[in-house]
């Protein structure tokens, strides 16, 4: 670890603290949600926020964008939204100098640094799919031309999990492009009281930018340089493989409750999320707890429960909790008594 990396790691932790402090002026509670958003930011991943209306999902994303010195655009997804409304389109325009007519590309809102895809499940699959190439390759192809998107580029999407009328569930291929599926829950009684006080008495807060796009890119590169022991990689791999019901060594409850498990991209995001969390905790190495913290938001949208589990009210989060309790923290070492060592579980 070089002196430059030490300084960069300290700068990342300070940036994290500054962003958290600024967001706390607008957002009451939701500490775990804000933490996961910032981790995804430093890990160069996209986020899907799932929660009922009125829980400040949109406010959270727009406020985060204000603390970043980046371009921000918002798209309200509706049933009549077309793919070109997002990616852009070619139009015929007269060249005033020559008088000739030529195609000119008009950029869509996807050409930005931070894209808020609000209520993404309210638009048909064809339009949802317009984001696939942008999210994976950070480029769009229109009219046979490949156009690179600005760097950094993040898609932060919201969806309502309870309303089904007029919605189009995201296909698994698109869900897999999101690093995290962040569940936004109701605030506590004290937090809700503070929300009522702030939003009915005070003027809106003007948030300053605390970090630039170049600094974000440098921090994303730093996350990649965080060392990970082989033991940690094996643990992340064991967690992901334990979600697959067709795996011979998968736990019995996984075979009984899951129809589909997570793919290799889940393991990649587990490690990247753990690296980013280690840095914001002031460490330049990954621990088992870092991987465990990343597991729920990484895995919950990548495992599919079967009909039997759904009928019994078993959720993906229930399965993930049991996997974390079952998979040993050192999967490379056999346990003589046939049991599993205890997994340390704490809360942020």
C-alpha cells in the first residue's frame, strides 16, 4: 500500500463523511439506505430503490446528486415513454451553411452523469431495455453509431413494490445490471415526527457540492486496488453458489424454496461492495463482515423464490439471512463436527 493510496483512502473516507453530513440536513434516518447508495457510488454500480410511495426515495437520490459536482437528469417513467425518449434520436435538419439536409443526433436524458429513473416499472419492457446497454457498457447505439456516455455514469432507479396495476416488472436481465436493490422502509416514530417538523416549518435546504467527478473516478479506481484475501473471495463465491438450487452442495432450504439463484455478477458486486465499505470504515482490507453487509442488497433481486415459498410467505431476504447463518466464514476449512462456525452479524 503506497503513501498515495493511504492519502486517497483518507480522502475517500472524508468524502463519505461529508456526503453523509450534507444528506442528513435533508433526509431523516434511512442511514442504511444512504450508506448503500454511497457504497454503490464508489464501487461504480447502479442502484434500484424499492419502497412504497412517500418514503423520500426521489428526494434521497436528487439530494445525493446535489452533493456531487455532476450533471443530473430525471426521467419520470410512464407507459407511453419510448426508447428514443431516453437514448435520443436522429432528426433531419437543414445545414444553414450549405442548404443540405442532414441527420443530427439529439441526445436523450441518458447522456448525463446521474440519471434518476423514477418509477422505472411503470414503462413497458421495450423502454426498460433501452437502459441495458447504457448500464452495462456505458454507451448507447443509435442509428448504427456507438455513442459513449459521460464518465462517471450512474442509474439510480425507483420502483413501488405494492402497486401492480399499470406496472411492468423488470426482467431478470435488467435487474442483474443493478449492483444493489435497496429496500426503503418506513421511518421510526421519532424519525417520522422529525420529518413532520422539518417539512412543515423550514425552508428547503440548499445542498453544496462536496466532491467532483474527477475525484469520484479516482476513488472508484482506489476501490479496485483494495486487496482481498483468497479466503474472502472463497467466502463470497460460496455465498453466491449457495443460492443456486441446482448446486449439489446447496442447503436444503435453498433447493426447497428457490427457483433460480444468483449468477457470477453477484460475486463481483459482493467483492466490490465489500471493498468500498472497507474504505469508508477506514480500512484497506476486506473483512467477512464487509461481504456480509453487501450480501442482502446484492442478492435479493438475483434470487427467485418458487411458488411454494411464495405461498408460505418466504421472501428472498429470508433465504439470504439463512444462507448467511449457514455458510461458514471460512468455507475452505472443513468443520469436524459437521456443523458450521458462527457467522458474526452486526448492524450498521
